[in-house]
C-alpha cells in the first residue's frame, strides 16, 4: 500500500496536518489510529441517553490565536461559552481561579478587604500571579494568603493529579491556574472561548472529509509499519514508543473516568467542581453545562488520576519536569537524525502539555515549514 503521507494518530494534531496537506498540497494522506474512532482525546459522542459526552474528559476550547480560531471555524460553528469552576474549600464552594471573589467568600469582611487591597497594590489590578510566585512574596498578609491558597487549593490536588508536589513540576503547570487580582471568575481569560456547535468529533470528521485522505481505525502503527510505503510520516503517538523506549520510558499520568448519567435535570452548581482536599478524584464535570444541551437527565464525569502503565492505560498527560525534559531531549536528538522522513508532533509526539489550540497552532506551524 502506498501513500505520500502516513499520519499516525487521528487526534487534533494528526487531523489538522492531514487536512492541510490534503487540501493545500493535494498529496495523498493515510491517517491511522489504534482506537475505533477519530478525534483522539477530544472525541465526543452521544451516550445511550442522547447526551453529548466527552469520552476522555471535559474539553473546553479557548485561544488567543486568531489563526487557530479562524482555521477551525472552517469546520465548525461555535457556541460561545465561558467556563466557570468552583472548588470545595473548607466546606464551601468557591470560584477558581482564586480571585477577589474567592477571598471575599473565605475570609471575614475586613480581612478580605485588606488581602484584596494588598494583592492589587503588589501586582496591579487584573494581574495573574502564579501560586509559586505568590509564595515568594515577603509581605506578611500576602504570605499568609499565598500559604492558604497553596495548602487549600494546590497542594493536595497536584499530588493527586501528578503524584508529586507542585515544586517538583515545571512551574508552568500550576501557573495555568494563576491567582487573579480581579473579580474575573472565568477559568480562562482568552479572547476566544467557545464550544464547537455540533461537538469535536463532528468538527474533526469535517476536517478529514477529503477525497485524498484515507482513514484507517483500529490500526496500530506497530502492526502495519512494514506494510505501508510512504514518502514521509507524521507521528503523533508517544515519541518514546516510536524509538522502542531506547532511552528509557517517558513518564505520563493517566486517568480513570467514571461517567454516570443521573435521572435528574441538574447535578451541581457549576460546570466543574474541583475537590482539592477530599476524595481520590480531582474534579466532577457536568457535561450539559459545557454543551448547553437541554435534557431531562444529566451526565457527569469524575476524574481519578492514576499512574500510566505502558500498554495498559492511556498516556493522557506528559509530566512536565526538568528531569523529564532532559529525557525527552534525548529522544528529540534522535528525532532530528531522521527529520527528513519523520515528523513528531502533538502532545505525545513532542511530550508537551499542549492545550487544543496549541496542538493546532503547532500543526499549522509545521505545515507552513514543510519543504
Ligand atoms: P491525542 O488526542 O492524544 O491523539 C493522539 C492519537 O494517536 C490518539 O488517538 C492515539 O490513539 C493515537 N496513537 C498513539 N499511538 C498510536 C499508535 N502506535 N498507532 C496508532 N495510533 C496511535 N485542551 C484544551 O484546550 N482544553 C481542555 O479543556 C482540555 N481538557 C483536557 C482534559 C483531559 C482529561 C486531557 C487528557 C486533555 C485535555 N486537553 C484540553 C488537551 C487536549 O486533549 C490535547 O491538546 C489534544 O487532544 C492533543 O491532540 P493530539 O492529536 O496531539 O493528541
Ligand atoms: N490545580 C490545582 N488545583 C486546582 C486547579 C488546578 O492544584 O483547583 C493545578 C494542578 O496541578 C493541575 C494544574 O493546576 O494539574 C493545571 O490545572 P488545569 O485545570 O489546567 O488542568 P487540566 O485541565 O489540564 O487537567
């Protein structure tokens, strides 16, 4: 079997590159995936109750990139959606990211006013302060606040999610959810925040609907690599797997999802409730908040973080740390030696904690640089 391009992985990365190559260069693309569906981790489907459900955990689209938003808009229309998250802290449900409203909910009035004023004076109204930065502050009140937030919001959640303390990860991980010196309760502050009107799978199906793209599901690259002839390959699976783990295994975190449908219209008071301190799950998402779907029943997804075991669990999260970056660097060096024929891309191919928009942005950048 011959194809100009073999793309391993029909997630957002593989699908973006397939679409660009097929539509702009008019070359043939064979895209394979070991799963029985397209979309990778953004895959959504209607469950047995008819509720649109994100099979691999809640996915909310947000970006500051005009290019990414305009590109995806060729394949979907959008429903505007501002994502809001509450966290269970000391018996109360409070807004996350931690902001002035959260302070007001958790502390007595005068104290809250003092802490809020100090935060604004130190960093400026609207500032986004990573918790690990806030912890370096010298002011006694702000130091108390930093310690409170660290202990009640970040410490246990991070240990559950990653299996290590916040300090043992790249600071960028906890900086994804900064402390906000404002009253902005939205989880993201990006220019574009929206959900694809008919879901992610529908969007990806439209990306791949081209005469010169062939899709083969239930197909593991390991099983077909000798049979398919191609000019070039784009690999969006785990880079360590591609090289037979020759440099050692890159660590990932995995998740178990408990997806339940309840015989009630509404389950909880926000799209997502985080449980930093209790239970062995991190968060519960109620699907209908994300999609705006109306239904008599409601579906929830509870996320239980677990260690990843190669071949047994899905490698959902690369673990960003200095040590892992060095190990990835060794694979990247090997990748450079074969860059004429193999391109590594995506969250697993690049071992990067990409959001959806970053996966698309990187794919568009790769496409632009193709000789
Ligand atoms: P993937 O979706 O992982 O696709 C890789 C594909 O390669 C998979 O389908 C896999 O089956 C296939 N594959 C791997 N190895 C092989 C092989 N050997 N042979 C054949 N096929 C193979 N981003 C956001 O922007 N907003 C969010 O709210 C958000 N929430 C998330 C929640 C969770 C729980 C997770 C895990 C991620 C979330 N993300 C979110 C990130 C988002 O999922 C990724 O950015 C995006 O899916 C990356 O796409 P990808 O194509 O690079 O990787
Ligand atoms: N985090 C936390 N408590 C929270 C929310 C986030 O400790 O209530 C930390 C945790 O380490 C988490 C990281 O911030 O993994 C990034 O959170 P995000 O919601 O972006 O994670 P994702 O949606 O990618 O799982």
